[in-house]
């Protein structure tokens, strides 16, 4: 069996900032999704991200236009260690759960 990884799976995981809270990042369509936690209405809180450059994504606004930039810092092994949004850093604190 061949396991295919989504093109942006390396950015998947749980990110945390003591002030801004927690967010989960995971592959979504042809980009990523960012889900702030906790959320009473997760589908409304879901932030869709489209690639815009190396380790960079743009939020897709409700009108379909690109919004602010989300940037990922990666280590020497290419693993995401930090997410930047609105000049605020969120540190990756956990990998995603393995698929079953």
C-alpha cells in the first residue's frame, strides 16, 4: 500500500501562543486550513489558506480574495517549527495525529 502525503502536510500540527491561544493546521483542498481552538462554530472559524510562496500562504477571505499572509518557519530538516500571523508567532507544540 502506498501512503500519499498531502503536499503541505509538513505544516500540519498544533500551534500555540500563550496570548493568542491555540490553532490546528492541516491540509485542506489545494492548500491548508487553520482552525483556532476552542471554537463553538468550527466551520465558521475555519481559515482557508492558499500557497503564495515558499513557506507562505494567504488567507482566503469570504469574497474569495487573498487576505493577510501566514508564514511558516522551518528548521534545517524542513519541519515547520513556527507560524507567523499578524506579526504574532505561534510555536508548533504537537504533530498531527497519525491517520488510521
